[in-house]
C-alpha cells in the first residue's frame, strides 16, 4: 500500500514536470513564429535590394535559408484540436533538430472522448520515448511513425520508432533504466487509456518499438 502511494506520487510529480516542459516547448515554438513574422518586412526589403542589384544567386541562397527557417516553425500537422497540434508539431521540431525523420498522419475523429490534456500527455510521453531511443542510434537508422485516427468504432493511435536491443518487460510494461521518464511515462499512458475504457499494448523487438492504443468512440446522438 505504501509502495503504491509512493509510485502514485512519483507519477504525479513526473506528469507535472512533463506538462511544464510541454508548455515551455510550445511557448518557444510560438515565440519563434512571432519573431519570424516580425522580421518578414525586413526579409522582403533585403530581397528587393538584392534583386534591384541583379544579385540573383544571393537572392536564391537567401530564399533557401528562409525556407529552412520557416519549415522549423510552420504548423505542419492539423488534427482538429489546437493543443494536440501544438504538442505534435513541437515534438516534430525537436525530432528534426536531432535529425530524426518523422512521418505523421493524424486526425482526431468525432466522438473522441479523450480530453486535450490527456491526449497531450499520451502523445508527449510516447514521442519523448521515441526521440530518446532514436538519439542513441546512428542517423541512417532513425525513424518515427505516428498514426492517429479511427479504426472501426475505436479511436486508434499507433507509434512506431527505431530502437536498439529488445527491451525486457516488468509486468505489463517495459523496464526503464532510469525509474523516471520511460517507465513512468508508459505507466501514465496506460492509466489514461484505462480511464477511458481502452486498451494499451506495447511491443519491443531488436531495432524497433511499437505502442498502440484503442479507445471506444462516443456514439454521436
């Protein structure tokens, strides 16, 4: 009983730290977006000046730099929920900075009962784990794939990422070398899925890790 209370307190503290980290990441992303927009007119003036002087190669190089800069702050995934968009795109930006290719197909279907906060905790935990595992690998081996959508009458989420050696399970979840982060993160995801009457499964093998979630959709009236 005391041990369970200790575990619950550790999970609660971890979640609080996680939410604060998510807020910081989202704030940093939008601050960068606002800064880029603020500089928009300066960029246009610089391009016009170079064009007027016939410095076309300089203009081309400048445009490439601007395109790269904009790509790192542009909202590339739109699920239908603003908070979920923010966490997904924030994590994709972090992955890109670590040279981790991410493929995302995401849409929140009607009737999804999961709150924005719970969705952000689920997505944030699983993507943090995926990014952490990828960083341990050579660049050519890295990848993350995310699918969020509908499967029959269920809200379905699947996260697959490159990983090292097969991880061992302790009970229903995988062991973590840190006793924070990965281990508590998966425990938190499972508890949220269970709260909504859903199913959570995770599978580890040499070279890859997959987590799948199924949560019943609420019938539309």
